[in-house]
């Protein structure tokens, strides 16, 4: 199939997956709204379409599509509820491990699984350090989200060096995006505009510097996955 065909396939599959993702999000407690009914399937379709275009005809696209659907889901939950649900992260890790194992064995490249594990471990350790040094401001959900992102980044690399470099670049890009997002949220709150209201905060003691970090991790991780494939 051509890149155009893969992009179209990604858009179609993403639109359908986005509808199912909506139902999952509602079960996780995300409030239904007219905007979400449009935005979730739209962003899912667009992200899978872009991945289909960049990756082209390869079985790898199944793992990348699975990750991207999950990233749309955790980003949505984190934006509204300030949490990253295990019900999305851990099933995604299971699906990714299954797909990666099958594809790697069919290609006679079992070493790719070692790269994936090493990259996931590195990203998880990096986020764990941030969790500790931030005094808990960066939640454990963000640490767990590093696992599926790290798995895919490690798996798509051409070797351990490239895989670990991709993780470090994703970590750096996500941190930069998070810092920019945090400054914007803080500035708007300081001016009296409560954007991305924190449902966990005490109204009498608002946490002006707390904001959802999953969007930055999702964008940074997805960008690096596409960058690695684009460089191949």
C-alpha cells in the first residue's frame, strides 16, 4: 500500500477507534460533552493518519497506532481530571508487548525487545527522578505513562544507541513543552483566568503551579516516534 493509502486507512481506523475510546473515557468518569464527541475521534483519526503516512506499509504501524490511541485517551483524562488511569496505561503496555513480540519474532529480530525494555526502563527512571525532585508535583501516573512511550521508542530504534537517544530526546522535548504549558497556565491563573481547573485542589488553597503533564509527554513521545521513522 502507498503512503496515501496508509494515511487514509489510519484516518478511517482512527475515527472508529476514537468512538470506542469515547465510551471507554465515559466509563472512566470523564464527563460527556458535545465538544469531546467531536474532538476525541478527530484527534485520534488525525494522529493515526499522520502515523500511517510517515510509517507507510509496515507491521510496525499497528504498535504505533495502539500507542497513539492510548495517548489521546490519557491526554483527555488528564486535562479534565488531572490523572492518568491505569485502565488505559497497563492494557496498552500489554497490547504493545504482544504486538512487538509477535512482529519481532516473525522478523527474526528478538533483540528489538531488549531495546524496548531498556528504553522503557530509562524513560521510567528519568520520570521517577522528576517525580522525586518535584516533591510529588509530577504524579506517578506520568511515571507509568513513560513505560508504553519508552517501549515504542526503544522498539523502533535501529540499535540501543538510537533507542536510548530517542528516549532522552523525548524526555527533553516533553519537559520543554511541559515547562511552556506550565508557565502559560500559571500566568493565566495569576491574571484571574482559571484554565484547566484542578478538580483535586482545595478551593481555599488553589494549586496555581499544578497542571496536567500527560499532554506534553504525549506530544513529545509521538513526535519522537514519528521523527525516528521519518529518519529511516
